[in-house]
C-alpha cells in the first residue's frame, strides 16, 4: 500500500502491536532500508547494525551478489517441491558439502527446522546403525542452550518464558552443564542408550559464553569413545562469524582464504542456518557423512520449500561471498581489535565487568543484576548515538556487526559504544 511509504515510527509500532502476536519485544526503532553495515529508519536516520539479525546478515545488508542471485532465480523458477528435480539444487549441494567437508547435505529452511532434522537423523541412526532398542534413544544437551522454539526444542530448554504453559514436553533428553567434560563423561559412562550430544560451540543467546580451551575436542573424543554422534549447532556461530569458517575449527590463524586449517573438531552432524543465505531468504542445512545420512530414505523426512531453487541459488552466492571477500579473516582481525579496545576501557569502568567472545561475536557484561533495566537503557542510548544492539538475559549486551565492516567503521563503533557507556558510569 502506498500509505506504508509515509508511515511514522509510532504508526508502524502501533500496527504491529494491534495486529501481530506479542512474541517479541523489539527496540523502538522502525527500519526501512539496509546496505552493508548500515540500516536506516523510516525517518532517514542511519545506524550501524550491531546485531546482524542474530548473525544472519554476516555478508552485510542487501549484498548485491546475493540479491542478484535471488532476483534472477525468482524471475526464472521459484518452487517445484522435491517431487521433481531442479537445476539449482545439485550444484549447491555439491558446493556446500565440499566446502564444509561432508558427503551429504539435507536442505531445510530455518535453524529450528535444521535442529529438529538433526535430532531425527541421530535417533534413526541410533536405532538402525548403533542398535539402540527402538524408542529408547536419548540425546545429551547443555543447560542454558538455545536451539530454537519448537515444542521438541523447548522440551530441553532452561528458559521459563519459552517453556511455561507449552507442555507436555518431548522426552528423550538429558541435560548437563555446559563446558563440563566431566559431566559429559559421567553421563556417557552411565547410559548405554545415548544417540548424540547436541552442543553450541559458543552459547550465543545465553550471553556469548565461550567454552574452555579444548572443551569441544574433549567432548568429541568422548563421543567417539562411546559411539555417540557429536552434533554441532552452528546456526549462529558458523559461516565466519567467530573468525573461523566454523567455530569448531582449530586454532588456525585464518590467513587462508577459506580458513581451511585443520579442524580441532569435525562434527558428525553439522547444523547451519542464518548467514547461509546472507539474511535474504530462509535457508538452513544439516550435513553429515554417508554412514549417518544414509539412514534418511524417501518419505522419512522432507520439506516442500527445503532445497527450492531460490534457496539453492542464494545459499551458493552467500557462501561464495564469504570465500571471495575474506570475511573469515576480517572477522578474526576486527574481533581481536574490538575486544582489545573494549578491554582498555573496561580496566577503569564501573559499569562494564567484562567483554567476551570470538571473532565478531561478542558481548559485554553490565555490572548489574539480570532484572535491571540498565542494559536496555544503554541500548536505547546507543540507538540515539547511531548504533543498534540488544540486551540478552537482562544485563548482557550482544555485539555482532556484519562481517563486511571495515577497520575504520569498527573503530567508529567502538567510540560510540564507549562514549555511550561513559554516560552510565557509576560515580
């Protein structure tokens, strides 16, 4: 409707409030345009985007190569369902499997769908290959995880807001503390029906918790020793966000174009989403080798839109942007600069306790309790100063700009953040 071109911020917010379900609490800003690291609101104000749609827009807003792939394919063929082959899916599947080093990919649409798919694959593998009695398979997960909000996924969530009044829940999950190899080892030793261990290499929604050095490698070794699948949920951490192509990569220097250093951990099952499309279309994927993926047979799983021509063309273009523009190396270099700059400020700060993260996935911990509104108010002030970010868990602010950011832009953002924080310093 033409009237939408003249809508005021409050009118847009009121329409959402009246006609939309209240399942989000957005920062009060109404965006209408994006380009690279910037977004603009309906009044023409420009902001640095320091959330990147929860790491979906790693390649920057409206990347011309990705948009071109989408629009050209949309004018040619949009959807066939998987009842027929299409000429885009095969080339994409070849590229993505070779790029990440797996035999097979199962294409889906959203991150939560991909997690559900990985759980189904793990259970079917445990019955048909490992030999666990049917309906007895269990999957180990970590406390404070975030893998999505479907009924099965919230069944093993700690978040009361996500869980309250949504039961009964799905059984078959064992929760252990995150970053606790001893707890994982004990659970594996005392349960013969474990199919898989599902883990985020960095817990993003929980506040960008980075595990101890060697934790993931130890966890993978324990899984191998007990014939249990190691499932890495890299929906948020994958596709160069952490300064590595995958957060499960080893301690490579990221000097190679595609960050092809020897992996510290090779997941048995890899879950990708978000930036797999550069944020222009819902695309997710589950990757595994034939010994695991071959349990999937016609009719055992599917999606009308999964692997559609637009999704395949977009994902292929999005991955090539990461490769061609050295986004892994850029995230690695700028992430180090960001944390070093913030740490210098934090040494004398009375409002910020610490900064943590890897690459350009970072968070600051505000020296306040979770129920405080300080972090929210800081984000409102950041918005007023030209930068958009959001709190998580009350007193944590997550910072995740597009990976196409330049050093000059990053330093400009650091200046905005520090200037804003100084307004909240306690006397």
